[in-house]
C-alpha cells in the first residue's frame, strides 16, 4: 500500500495540470467548509452513505474484471433486479429487512450464474470486444424485459411500506438517520466478509491465482470455471444487497434504476484502480462524496456531469486508477 501511495504522489508531481486542478478544488472546498462547517460535514455524511452503496456494486465490476478482464455492463441491471426483488419480498410477502436482502442476494447471484454460463462462458477465448458487446446486449435485455407489464412494470414504483421506519438524530447540527447506520453497517459487514474471503481463504487464493494466470492455475489443479462462476455470483450478490440498500435510502424504483448507479460504480472502480478491491471501496466513497458536494455546492443537475468528468480525467492522467497497476499482457 505504501508503494502504491508513493507511486500515486509521484504521478501527481509529474502532471502539473493535475496538481493545480486538485489544489484548486481542495482550496475551494476548504473555503466552503470554513463558511459553513455543519453543511460541509452533512454533505460528507451523505456522501459516505451513497459511497457505501456504490462500493457494493463497484466490487462486482472490479472482481469480474480481475478474473476475466471483462467490463460487465449488465452489472448495474443486476443491481436493479435486486431492488425489485427486495421490493416485492418486503411489500408483497412482508418479509423482514434482512430476509428480503438475503433473498435479493441469492436471486441476483443465481441470475449472474445463468448469464455467465449462457452468454459469457462461450466467449472466453473470443476477442474482448465480443464479450463487451454481449455485456451491453445483456444489459439492454434485462432493462427492457423487466419493463414489461407482466414482469415488473415500466412505471415508477414507490417503495412503501418501507422495511425500516425512518428515524433521525441531530448531533451538532448534522443529521444522521437509522437508514444511514444500516447502510454503513451492512456495507461494512459485506466488505469485511469479502476481504476475508479473498485474502484469508483457499477459495480466495484460487481467485487470485486465476486472476494472475489462468493456465498456470489450471495446471495447479484449480477449477478455473468454478472460480469464474463463483466470482460472478459473489459480485452479483453484493450488487443485490446494494440494490436493497439503495431503494431503502431512495424509495422509488423503476426498470432503468441501475443505469446511473451502475455507471457511477464503474467510475468508482476505475478511479480506485479496476481490479483492486481496496481501490474500488475507496473510489466509491470518493465518488459518493464528490456527487453530494457537487449537488450541494453547485447544482443537482451538474452532479452527473462532474462524476463523468472525473472518469475522463482519470483516463487521461491516471488510467490505472489510484491503486491499480498497469496490466501486463501474457504471451
């Protein structure tokens, strides 16, 4: 981690434009924070809440890319399906919050396994553009299929009654809600579990081995197909949890719900360094705070523009992201 931070600092020093832009933004934020510290802290708190949701989705992007070098653009739509499943589990079957979230995670994981087996597995040895086009096609299919009246609905749905009754507290002028604490707690548990799984278990070692070199991993007796399928399922389960948490915080559901959160989570993964699990988490928190600060200090209509500007700047000046490493093509 220290080596990566040093590399990041050096890259900023060698790009004076980046240095000036970052310095100007930080100075402006410091000025606004001094003007109204309570409002600034409130924006940061709201950004952390949003960032934890983005983190659950961004981790799916970064894990799948690390294993099969595929940007799974259907991942945001898995997030949307998780939101719909949570809605029906809560409002129609009246299941508790945790049960509804677990059901959403299981169904999203199962759907991801089906998609991987049917659409992606036959294209593993094909050019990357083929798999990328397929991912876009799967994304459109999920969006328009779920928009049919006999599936979900093309209309907006208000998530009511809510699985959690909203409560808020004010501390030194800053508002906190029970929903925020639930999002941070559930997100932290999911992230800690994922970190333990990837870095402390045999299955995690197998995942990292496959990500590093598939042929060698296969020669060592690792079931590469199983590892890839499990990675898709794990990422989709996290996206399902993120979908549940998102509609609890923003209780309005539609069939294109996953488009913008999915894209912003992808930007978070790129910002942190796609393929890096800690990077995806840090990038997601950064994007969440950038979005809320932009909406609060500038305009809510500019929040998406600013987030996409971050993507452009990262690709121009730090394409490997904050904690990513340059990819090395193997012969």
